[in-house]
C-alpha cells in the first residue's frame, strides 16, 4: 500500500495537489501526527521536513523529509548541489 505524507491531516486549498496525487495513485494519507495504515510500504512525501515518530524499518520513502529540509534552505541546497558536482551559479 502507498501513503502520501503531507503536512495537514485535513484538506486545505494549499494541500490540494497532494490530494490529486493520492487519488491518482490510489493512496491513503498520513501526516506528522497521523500514522499511515499498518500495511503501508511506500510513503510519498509531499513537502514535509519533519521526520515522523511512526517511521518503521522497511518503509520505502520517496522524497525523505531530510531532502525537503535541505531543499528548503537555499544555501544548504546549493552546497549539496556543489558537493554532488551539479553545475550551479557562483554564490
């Protein structure tokens, strides 16, 4: 089973794209305070940088929370790009 990990438990306008994604792939939803169903193996993170307490071994994450945290801080993001050999602007 697949779950979409999103910031809010309830639907909000700014969270509508995660609902469209979840509906398209037949996923359930989870948030930092609401764990996914027990049979969830794949979690698609939709913009949440917090690592939830309910994380278990064997779960496959697409877009792990630390990746979100890195990309939301532009200096950290460009440093990561530079370390990986990705061409970037001089900053």
